[in-house]
């Protein structure tokens, strides 16, 4: 897969007019974060906010958050997206906002490109001898490398998100996106092979989706544990709620949070998220505040 082709696929994940369409949603999310920040205002001590998976920060208003927190750290695997986010708020070069490039899954963009380059080169070599079953089998073999790297992420997360490294930690709309780029790129390649080699015979995605689901089942509790440990006072975790059609990644997060709610004080806020209006995709976002109160 060429760099330009990969970049074109990445660009499809940039939702046009998201900043404009999410204005009310962004206001409500930001209100909630500021409210939690004020709840732990300790006698002049500096307050730090950690935004995990912040990307372009279309979910929150950085100009308001910088007034409510002394320091903000934004963590994401896409440095360019974070820089774009600072630019759209006019905060490029702010000494109070720090960007940190890191992956929650342990998988970097280069790993995803390598996964598909290997599949692509294998497909070229076999050409007309490819079958849908052989392509699926090879895909799962390549996915083993992704799985192995992800399953070793516990120690990496502790380095990226140290315990008690922020007063308030926010992670919203992230759990459902952990492997979406990988999944979508695979679907593009599978579709191309289906049309150019298999004469329109569809390559089912069920097997790869099942492998991703199994990996999410395993790693999301680890991610949540790191998020909760990172906050001295409160962690806010936002996930898409759809009872009829559970969202992959978000569903596992919600199940895990049910266990945390048994041992920590919590508060749930439901916020409508007009995710992609042009494509007819909207969700109810459940924003869960879990109170860690480590300085209490």
C-alpha cells in the first residue's frame, strides 16, 4: 500500500464540518469537565487535565479548558491531528498545553501500514490463485503480530499514562476507535481484491472483526485501569450508547465500567453526539465520571 493511498484512507476519517456540527455537544462535554475540575479546587494548587485520544479536540473547547486548568496534556497517536487542534483554537505554542504522541493499543501507524503492505505484496505474488478463504487466513496470520504487540501494552501504558499524573483525566469517543483505521483499510484492500481478482466474489469481514472483538475484550479493561489510576480526583470516560446495535469497543468499555461503578462513586451524563450528520450517524454519548479522590 503506497503512502499516498494510505494517507487517502486516513483522510476519510476526517469528518467535514465536525467542528461546526459538534458545537452544542462540545459545549456540554466541556461544561462537564470544567465542573469536575472545580469540584477539586484545592487552595491555589495547580490543576492539570489529561485528555487521552484528544486528536483535533473537536469534543472539547480548549479555549475554555485553558481557563479552568493550569496545565493540559493531550495524548494521541496522531501528532498532526493534535497540532491541527491547537491551531483551530489559536493555541499553537501555548506553554500550558503539552502534546504527547503515544498509542493506547501499542500499535503505531507504521505497524498498520506494515500489516497492509505485507498483505498487499502477498496478494500481488499469488494474483489469480487467491481465494477469499486464503485471503482471510493470511489476514489473520498477519493480525497475530498486531495482537502480540497489543497484548504487551501494560508496561507501555504505565510509561505513557503514569499513575496520578493528572487531577482530571478525560477519554471520550476513543474506545470505539482503537482499531477502526486497521479495519477500514483491510476492507478497502479486500474490496479491491474482490473486484479485480475474484470477479466480484465478496470477502467476508466476520473473521477479522471477531479477532478485533476478542482483542478489545482483553485490552479495554487494561486501558481503563490505566485511565483510572492516572487521575488523582476524577476520570471521565465517554462511550457511544446504542442498545439495539452496540458499538464495538464502546460496549466492552461500558461492561468494564459497570465493575468499577461497584467500587467507586460515579455520575453518568447523557449527551447527544451528532457524529456525522451528512452520513446519518448520531449517537447518545454516555459520559461517566468516576471519582478516585486520591488526595482526599
